[in-house]
């Protein structure tokens, strides 16, 4: 039981660190794009890219678990 709790804790910590990393990358991309485009358009582009990435990962996971 102790091992399972430790593994779940490590798994959740990994997810949190990955999400923070993606958030920093997204904000950095918006800041860079805001130099070239209006700020609202930069946020829109980065949001759409993250949405598409999430859809692809979700569908990949769903298809992998289905087989």
C-alpha cells in the first residue's frame, strides 16, 4: 500500500511539473508572438495550438486503451 501511495504521489507531482512547464512555454510563446502580432491574436493562436495538442493526446490515449 505504501508503494502505491508513493507511486501515485510521484505521478501527480510529475503531472504538476509538466503542466507548469507547458504553462511557462505557452506564456513565453505568447510574449514572443505579441511582438509580431496583436496580443489577443497571440493568445488565440497559442490557445488553439494547446487545444489541438490536448485533442490529439486524448484521442491517442483513447485509441491505445481501446485496443
